[in-house]
C-alpha cells in the first residue's frame, strides 16, 4: 500500500481528484468504482469543477457504485442513486447508460447481485476503485466477518454502521437494515484502489489498516494484499500513527 499524507480533507479531495483525472485521461475505456458517504463529497465537487473548466470529460467513462440500501426507491432522498445524481452525475457529461448502481428496490435482489457482477465483467473490470472506510473497517458495506471470497451480495447492516449513517436520516429507525454491496473479492479485482481517510474519528480504523493483521474481522485489512492501493489520509486520521 502506498500512503500519501496530506494536511486536511481539502487536500485529500484535491489529490484524489487529480489521480482520477489522470486515470481517465490515460485509459482508453476508463471504468471507475465509486463510493458514497461523507468522504468523497468534495472529491466529486472537484471533478465537477474540473469538468466545467473543460479539464476532464466523462464521455468514455463507465461507473459502478459500491453499494445501495435495500428498500429505498431510486428517487428516495437517502438512496445512493439520489446521492450520486446530486453530487456528481447530474453535473457532468455522463449518460444514464454509463452509470451503474445495484438496485436496492429490485424484486429479485439475488438475481440483481449476479447481474451486477456480470455488468462489471462485461465492462472489463474496474480500473480505479474509490473507497472510504467504515469505523469498523468495512469497505463497501462488507461488515466484519464477511468472507474475503464474497461477491456482490445482500448484507445485514451492523448496528454501528446504522448508527454512523443515521446522520443522513430523520432517525436511526429509518436507516435500512440491509444493503446490496459489491463483495470483497469483487472489490479486490479492481486494477487500482484509492482509499480516502479523513478525520480523527477514522484514526483507529486507519491505524488498524496500516498496522494490523489481515483478518475477516476487519474487512479493509485485505487491502494490504492488493498490488496497487493508494491510501490518501489527512493529519487528523493519521495522528496516532505519526
Ligand atoms: C459508501 C461505502 C462505505 C463508506 C464508509 C465511510 O458507498 O461503501 O463503505 O465509504 O461507510 O463512510 P463516510 O465516508 O460517510 O465516513
């Protein structure tokens, strides 16, 4: 893993933005894996800004999101479909057929998971996957204990993840109990991985990622075995490791 230390959230987002732009410019058929949550918000604003300045185009890009809540309609304000439209997709030159997210409102979730894997394979696998990390070490919505061999699947969200994400909902009761997530094996097939970590609340998770054992009890630890991972972490997240 390559660790890039930056001063703050702003710098982390700018650095990630330039890595993604470079990837898009250098690849013939760029396939991006995208995350939601608080961490990549400024990265997406930066990509929009660069697009508006004519410095990047998404014309040839395909995108696959990591996850989606089960039970929320696409236009629900808390769905990841909605998040991505609002934070990125509606502001750049991406057509609907270039965008992929698991369908958390599908009638056959298992079938949808299998179809999602096939779509990724057909696109030639993910070239650059953007990740955040959960307080419990989850990547995507792969909670502790998820087999490293997992593929896109329906997951039960842990109480800690539901509590952490309750800030986006009126209350914890409204946070869905399940999600569809790309599996750990699916994520690990990405050619490059870019993990973004910001803020002191992530310090413990980052410390364990950088120094701990590779174990299914801490899903992000598998990244230690991937050949091309860049971790961009800010000072607050790094403090105990400095
Ligand atoms: C989101 C995702 C999650 C988040 C993680 C961190 O698509 O897959 O793994 O990256 O929960 O969330 P934030 O960035 O809100 O701290």
